[in-house]
C-alpha cells in the first residue's frame, strides 16, 4: 500500500508540474512535503439491497443522485462491478 501511495504522490507531483510548466521549488530536507491537487473525478462505491437484504445489481444510473454540501453533482462515469463483500 505504501508503494501505491508513493506512486500516486509522484504522479500528482508530475501532473501539477506539467500543468504549470514550471518545475517545483526546491525544499530543504527538514521542510515537510506539501502536494496540492484538485480533483475533477471522485470514486464513490455504493451497494444497494432490498428490504430482505438481497443485493440489487440492475439499477440504472438514473436511480442515483450524488450531493456535495447540498448541491447535486453530475455523475460522469457509472459502472456496475462485482466487488468482494466481507461481513
């Protein structure tokens, strides 16, 4: 997991650098590493069950609404995928 988070941080830094066309400023070794990023796409996992606890897998995108701070957000990507369920 540590490798994945390190890779994501490195990718974010490269993406920010490419966006600004200026290399990041050098920091002293004692200064904390600060990475700022703006996200345009957020992954939101959801499972829906009926009153009997049966998993519903055939709901269309139109059955879902996502709100952030009371404001409805558009759903850009909608996928049905099997995931490992542990109880």
